[in-house]
């Protein structure tokens, strides 16, 4: 008898919670039903402020936000309101109960991102933010196990459209450094696209001997997401053979620091993440030295030799060069050379 009474009380409390809606929430529900989404949002915000909410609150509030964002996107794809609506909906997600609400959120968010990415003449940051919406939608879909396949399909459509529009121009760029930058921009959005991978791989083989100092050549503000290596490296000479890689590895420091060049921090990384440390047999670093007769001195760049086992002085906006070699197993496929210290990191991708 006691167990039956407890069960009855629990059912009564649950019914009361579902049905207990304050005036503002009820008003919000009515606005939502009639398609007055901004009015609904305002009413739901008032209900939340007063703390009078039912168990349906977050589902309906989220629907109002998502549908308001969708309508705003039809009027102006670049409206700041869109991000605000989706951000509030994202905050609500942990409290949303119904799968249909989650599905509407992730598919609408992904579709708006796809539309924003497909616009003509938008800057790269707009494209990044557009794909970020799709990726947020995909992460939520995975976490909730709702509509993951649908969101993946939307991302594939967005990628394919972006690649088809931008890759031909990047591939046809005559300057190899500018070309690689433009391809890398596309690869950030479509990292698994086979065509992009093939074009980037070919470019990296061709630019092994180049410093990829983008800011001096691309003619547009560089994006930190792409131009992220403080130490820029080049292989003016390189030989890759089964089990070994050797050559002259040059460094350009754009970290804003004057530091040591420590050969023991140079490593070669394989395509599957294995690492081998370089063996360095000497080289040189540039330095500013005072030359000329007393009273008529001037400052010039001079090369100072580095002996095997020694460290060089890597000055900001100056060069160093080391003769390096790496030995590795037969299953090791070189991907990039990395140099990392407390001031920064550099990577030189080699292509295969």
C-alpha cells in the first residue's frame, strides 16, 4: 500500500511539473504556435528571468530561437542576429529533451552555415564561421545521436561547393608560395577532400625549397589559422631515400625573439605520427656585425659558422642553415620536419 502511495505521489508531481506554466511561458507558447518567434523569445526570456518554467520550456524556447534564426537568414545571411539566436539555442541544448527539437536545431544550423559559405565575395573569416556552424551542428548531432547522417551530408555538400568554386583558381596561381597559401585555405575547410589533398601534396613537393613567408607575397591580410608557424623552414637541397632523409635545412625566425637554434629539437614526423630526431653536422647563422674602418663603420649581415654539436644564434628576421640527416625504418613515410621551443613552433611539410 505504501509503495502504491509513493508511486501515485510521484506521478502527481510529474504531472504538476509538466503542466505548471507561468503566464510568460504560456504567452511564449502562443507566439511560437502562431509563428511570432521574436515575441516568443522575449516571453521565454521573461519566464526564465522569473524562474517559472515547465519541463517543456527549453524545447519550445529552442524552437523559437532556431526558427527566428532561419527567418533572419532568409532576409540577411550575414545578420548578427543569426549568431545570437544560435548561441542561445546552443546554451539550451543540454536541457532539451525531444529528439525532434535537436534535429531541427542541428539541421537548421548546418544549412545556414552551408548557405553562408556559398556566398559570393565574402571574406575568409566569414567562410570559417560558416563551416564552424556546420561543425558545431555535427558535434551536437554525434553527442545526441540525432540526425548525424543528415548533418554529414550537409557538410559534404558545403565542402564540395566550396572546393569546386575555389580550387581551380588556387591551382592556377603562378606564384608557388601564393598558390600553397590559397590551397591551404581550402584544405582548412575540406581537410579530407581527395582532390584538395592531391593538389596540396603536389604543391608541397614543389615548395620544399621555399620559405613560405606568406605576408610578403599574397597581397591580402594573412589568416593566423593558416600562417601559424613562427619558425619558417626550407630545404634548398633535399634527398629522400628508403630509410633516410638528408639535406640543407634553413630557418627563418618570425617569432619576434632572438634565441638559440638547438639541433636536438629538430625532428622528422611521419604520416602516422612517428618521430625521429635530426643529426646535424654543422652550418651557419646570420648575424649583424660592424664592418669598415673606424669612424666609417657600417652594419652588415654576416654568416657565422656552427660546428657539429653546437647551437646557433637564431635572430628574429635572420636566417640559419644546418646540414641535417634522419634515419628511419622502412615503414616510416616522412610528412614534415618540426622545430619547437619555448618561443614558437615551425613545420615544413614535405609532400609524398
